[in-house]
C-alpha cells in the first residue's frame, strides 16, 4: 500500500510509523520469528514422516493386512493417495503465496469500497487479478493427469477436475479472487485429508501390532545447556 502512495494507520498494522522503512523492518522481524519457530518443527516433521513411511511399509506383509481386515481395493486407494502427495507438496508454497495475495486484494478492495474514486486501487486489483489468474493456472496444470484419490460424486476424476468443477470463466477480479480462494481451499483440504488418512492408517497398524505410540519430543527448558553438552569434546 505504501509503495502505491496509500496512507495507512500505523497502529492498525503494528508499525512504529506509516513508512516503507517501518513496514520493511516489521517484515524482517516477523520472518526471523517464523524461522526460529519453524526450525524445531523440522526435526519433528522428519521423525513423523519416517514413522509414517515405516508404518505403511508394514502393509507389505500379508499377516499385517489380514489382521487389519482391509477393503479389497486398499492397494489402489493408498497408491492414489501416495501419487497425489508429491505434486500437492510441491505446489503448497505457491498456494501460500496465492493466499497472501488474496489477503492483499481484500485490503485493497476495502479501500476501494470506502473510496470508489480511487482509480489507482482499481488498477492494482486488475493487475493483481491477472497475475493471480496466471499463477493459479500454472498450479492447476500440475494436476491435469493426477487422479483424485477418493470417491467423487461425479465419478472418477482428476485433481484438476475436482478443484475446478464449480469455477466461473469470468476474468474480472470480482470473480478471479473468489475462484482462487475456492481452489486454495480445495487443494489444501485435500492435502491434509490425505495426510490424515495415511496417519490414521499408520496408527491403526501400530496399534494392532502393539507398537508404542509416537512420542512428541520434550522441549528442553535450557537450550544453552543442551548446546554446550553437544559441543563437549569426547574424553580421550
């Protein structure tokens, strides 16, 4: 907004002043906080992914499959889910970017509602809409041949067909942004639904085999002490 000479209330955006420099400083602080928070989660995510892979590999044993009493089509269902995950994972960052663009568009649209004569806002929305449409199409193209992994009311379809079945062809920003929001919601929901199904199946496998449940790592209250311990030289 500041780059487009739009006045803002600094307090509403938690800025020290209504300037580009203050906004940039706030962004840097937020990014640092995100990095500090995400680093510990990376290890946990790695452990959970390994547990998921090992649990699903147990399905290769016929005794495990017999114990679980799986449906006859279990193999095709799991295969479809596993084939869907890589493209969804790869495109997830772009979905996040599109989501951020949505938030920006809502802010600009609210300004336009308050000041219908602000022609530059209309141009910003039109430009953002065009870029959003191109990015959205690039994301959707990745799912043109990826089979939708679950049962669908309209019969077998691709993830592309599932995500775009109710979208309009209108290129006006009043249609593009709702269309984008719907696609983001469908693809993100599908991603988490697949992970949830696979995690639930893995938990069922572990429970039936009497394996210990996954234990979340305990947060160390004194990280400096842990770091010093890790760096301590081994005795000669």
